[in-house]
């Protein structure tokens, strides 16, 4: 099956800092989503982004499908940004294959 | 819409008991997925349905696991008998062919 690799595995930020999370995938994909799993375990939809660039407040994402990667940008990080960020790709049947996640800790 | 609704939120049961997890997908969504999350294996797909029909159950770990979708608004995941290694968070998700949305999950603890 498809391999989804996220980097870095862990990220510690000072409040206000910017960061970039990366997602590489091993095969062509139909869709790609970014999720934030908050400390309470909820999976929150961030972006549905099979290609191109999208922005939502302090977060933005870019997917370059031809080069098989996606980037998630966090600007002016806040403590509420802490949690695990997952990249998930769709190859067939609309089923999502998840990466292992990037654990982000934002310190005040 | 209230989103994907799962129940119960938490379940603690004794080894050997039957456990049933429930999911109500978003109205109008025709795909439903069951995922399991553990520290060791991350998020893994167990089974998914399209128009209430199971399409791929290759992720179901053992015959002790079964899932049904009797109608478009309800699905169950049953474990019988349960074992301590089944302890995990079980998520249900739905989509109508695009963005997928997840429920809040059921945290299962088998003691």
C-alpha cells in the first residue's frame, strides 16, 4: 500500500514562532487532508487539499501532487495549536491512509 | 448537521464480554469508515461501507470483530469476545466522496 511519511515527528515551538510540517507520499493520490488531533483526542479537519494552496487564518497548506508532497504552515503559533497533526491521503475507494503524525508542543 | 456521532464516548469492559460501538454518519454521506487508533499502530482502517454495503474489511483484525450498516444512518462495530489488546480509540468517519469527517471516537478499555 501507499506509504505516508510525516516530518518532523516532534516539534517544540515557542509561542509566536512559525513552522512547517511536511508530508511525503509514495504514490499518486486522489485527495489529501490535514487533521489536528487536539489534546482531548478529537480529529479536527484543517484542510482538504488534493492540490494547490489554501489558507485558513494562521494556517495554510500546499500540496504538490506531481512531486508527491504536502506542506502545512503554522504562523504565529499559539498554545492552542499543540497536538498531533496528521496528513492522510486517498488512493482508492475514498479510504484515508494516515501518516504517523507530527506532535507539536507550543510553549508559552 | 451535528456531524458524525459516536456512542458511547468511553467504554470499560471485562475481557470476554461483548462490546458494541455505534455510529451515526452525516446525513447524505454514502461512505462510512471505522478506524482504530493505538500508540503502536497509529490510525488504521478496519472496514468501510458504501451505500450500506461493506466494501473492504481487510483491516478487521480477527473474526472477533464484525461491523454492520443496516441503514444509511447507523452502523455498529462489535467485538465478541473482547480482549485487553482491543483497548484503543475507535473512530467512525463519513464522506460523500470528498472531505471525510470524523466522530469524537469511543475510548475502549478492556480489563
